[in-house]
């Protein structure tokens, strides 16, 4: 028994005739008779009386018609309800955003969600990039922006952008005068202020250093990028950041980012969610808005 058979049965009862019901339902009469026969076989009793003037429901048929009418009505309202949810998403959605992406994403995304989907309760969790994967896999967030090209199994990722890292120092530093790029080997000898593991920048620097058979000279570990930039601006050392983040904030006017080469340190940014936990309607709506906004900030995978 399925919902289609119930609709056919209701049509037969409503019109009192197999012929008339077949015309209205646009079903061949033999096929409609077969559906009725199968329904009676499934219930093990006659559901209609066949008379010279048509068909009338038996007592069992009347009971079925009453219950079937409610079921068909509920199925119809369920469709409308689901379509309504898709059209006007509601509920909670949680996104993890690395600190370095917060300035370009958090406020615009919150405003877009508020304007387009006011019934969504958005929660933005900013933190070190190294925590994003852990939060996604544990279910602490619905989705998160993650760095790197290698991720643990069980993640669905959407490419957002790729970016190079550079050495960040003050504009009046002699090292920055007239320099357009700097070798990684030279960077690793400088007094660096970096976040600790598992921050994405620290992992990228460590990985590049190990490829050269050496270690970075880390004089301080600060798990806060704004404070690292403030320390660099004060002349306490150097750091490694994306040019995008180096040029943001009150210290940006006094800082310069020098591209690192030989080799370059490039990282990929993706939007990820767990494959074993499908996104809710609200989370899917936030996912779409996040991609829309980030696409406006990038061209061919590069930040504008």
C-alpha cells in the first residue's frame, strides 16, 4: 500500500464510480480496478460494494476512507511545510571562522544572514585555524573554513582560495628596504613570533622548514594574531602571515609583508563540513551565503 493507492481509493469513493474516478484521476479504468483489487487483498476484506449504479464503500471502506483522507491531507501539508522551510530557513547554524578570516567574513556574513534569513539563529565561533578541523569532526560547528590541502577522511570540502605567506616586519626595517621577496632559509634564521601548534601558519612554517632540514627560530609563541602583529609593529621580532591579514588592522600602516620564496609557502582555504552529518536547512543556507561572499572577495582562487 502506498499513498497513490490511497488517493485512488478516495477518488473512487468520492465519485461513486470507477469510470468517473478514472476520468478525473486520469488513470485507465483497468489499472484503477487493479489498484482497488490489490488494496482489498492487502486488507483482506471488500472495501466497496459494486452496484448497478456504481460503487459504495463498505463499513471497512468508510473507515479506510476517513483515515486515508487524513493521511493524504497530512502528506500534502508536509510537502508545503518542507517547501516552506527551504524557502524560509529557520533554526540554528554554527560556523567556525579562523581568526585571520574573521575581519573579512564574520560581520558581512552575519549581516547577510540577518537580511536574507532572519529566522536563522547564527553562531560564529572564531579561533585558531588549527582547531577548525577538530570542531567540524566533533560536531561543535556545522561547518568551518580550514587551511591546507590534506584533510582527514570524512570531510566534504569546497575550495575557496589559495594564498601565499610572507615575512611581516615594520616598514622602516632595513631588511624590508627595496626587497621584493625573501628566501625561506633567511626567514628561518630571524627571531620569529608565531602562534603555537596546531595553528595553520605554524604548521606551514614548520613543514617548509623541515623540507629544508632546519627549524625556525621561534622566540615567542602567541596564540593571538592581533597581538603578534602588535609585537612586530613594536619591533619585538618578525612573523609569517598572509599578506591579506598583514594589511588589516590598526598596525597595518606600519607593517609590510615580503613574499617568501625558495620555496614559496602557499596554502589552500576550503569550507568544510562532516560527511556523516548532513547540513540542516539553516546550515545549508549559511553555507551558500558564505560561499557567495567569499566568491566576491576572490578572483580565480586569489584574494582581490
